[in-house]
């Protein structure tokens, strides 16, 4: 006697999952108003919650994929940072702004107006606020 086929409902489960995902995807509603039919969603998952390259890699991925749109079948490649990263909300917000600017202008290199800078790690942000060093400026090292 054989057991039930566990793969019978796989397609239906996937369709329900996709419908729930799109229903909760605020960006999908915004893009639906643009002339965009096929969207590929990519999520960058860093190796650590404080990965210093998450911002750089997600912006670079967005620009690379959408800058080469003639080489794939998607109208838009949406890139976001995984929620495990400590700055995922800020990075994903900036990516959404970049996406909106791209959809309006067609330029992947354009920087959204009013976009906030995101330091790649806590050390970088603290160095921005640090005053001049106490050491000599003529030190050989």
C-alpha cells in the first residue's frame, strides 16, 4: 500500500504563497501602475547581520540587472536586503527609491533625490563623526 502523494498540491501551494506574497508586497502595488509586466524579486541575504557590504552589493545588483535588461526577460529586477540585516529597512527603502527613479527615468545610475546615506557598518558611521586625529600629520605610517 502506498501513502498519499505529497506533491499533489505543490503547484496550488506555490500559487497561494505567491498570492500572499504579492498581497503583502507594497512595492508590487506601486509597480503595477507602471508599465511593468514581469518582475523578478531578488533578496540579498548577507552572511552576518552586520555585513558591511550589503548596501553596496544590493545597489550594485539592482544597477547591474536592470542596466542589462536587454539580456533577460524581466521588465524590472527588484532587489531587497533580507530582514536579518541590521539596516535592512533603510537599505530596502533606498532601493525602492532607486527603483522608482529608474522606472521614471530609465536611468539605473540616477540617485534618488532626498535619499539618505547609509553607512556600511557602525565603525564607518562613527568615523564620519570623529574629529581630527591626535597624531602628527607628518608621521611616516
